[in-house]
């Protein structure tokens, strides 16, 4: 049986998002995955300030009771749900022509606009990207960022040096250079890279499982991640 995750707990809670486990799970997801929503809002043409307000409002709405009442297993991907929900949210917001600032007075997510805009400008987003593709690229890189942060906390020096070897495909950096940087022989470096890569893949798959509701969806999300990261 697929284990309970942050997202599956929210799905199980359905109309009772005030349940402690669901509330904690959703709060953690909001804190982790707000940037793809912000990126989507910016690509839709919102100013940085309006994009921040909309992001705060959007997640404030998700935290209200009953928002997840119509979810079903076929809608179990957090990525797909958030994108659809944000698209509808912005449409409703523009029709109403009335934006409640920062979630009706709630600041749910700490957003440094200057740093976020710098990230948005330097991120993997082409000017021709659609809002949906901008969201998907930001989602993929947010996933990797969570994994990289976890690895760096465990083995900072080793991680920084072998990071180019972790993603799909082999790094062009020679093992001899890495060995000299770490004061190790090449055989030890190859072993360290192999082990780090295994931990990387394991953490990545675990993070993906937190945002889906079944093993089949986890496999499909991993394929999605590879596809998006290979998109120019």
C-alpha cells in the first residue's frame, strides 16, 4: 500500500482540512511549493507585488475547509491540482476585480520580493514559455532544490564538489580533477559519486511521493521531471 504522504493526507482529509495531520501536511506543501505559483502569476502578466498578493491569497484559500471536497484519486497529483486551481483562482480574481491583500490579512508565506524577482529573472524560464510551462519548470527545479538542500546538509563539501554528477547524464568534469579537489584517489571518488547519486535518486523519489497519491503517479511524475528538465 502506498504510504501516507503530505498530499495523500490532504486528500484523505477531504472536507476537513482542519484535521491536524492534514493541516500540517498542507502547510508544509505551501511553504515548499509557493514559488511555482508565483512564477505562474508573473508569467500571466502580474506585477511582482500583485503576484505576491495572489500567491498569498491562493494558499489562504486552499487552507479553508472544504476546498478539497471534490478531490478524487484520479486528481491525486499535487502539481496538476495546484496549476488548475491557480488558473481558476486568477480568472475569478480578475472577474471580481477585487483582490484581498495578502490572504485577507494573512501572511502565510515569507516572500522576499527582491530575491524572488532575481530568481525569476535568472531562472530556467524562456521568454516564449507559456504560464503553464513556466509553472512546470519552476515546480521541477523546486523539487530538485529540496533534494539538493537535504544532501548539502548531510555532506556539504562532498556534495558541492560532486553535484554536477548527480543529475541525469554524466558530467563532463574529469574524475581526476574532483579527486584532487577532495584529496582522494579516483577510485574513491567514483565510489563516493555512486553513493551520492543513489542517495540523490532516493531523496528525489521520496519527495515526489510526497506530492502524489499512488506509486503509479510517482513513476509518471519522475518521467515528467526528466522531460521538463530536458526542455530548453
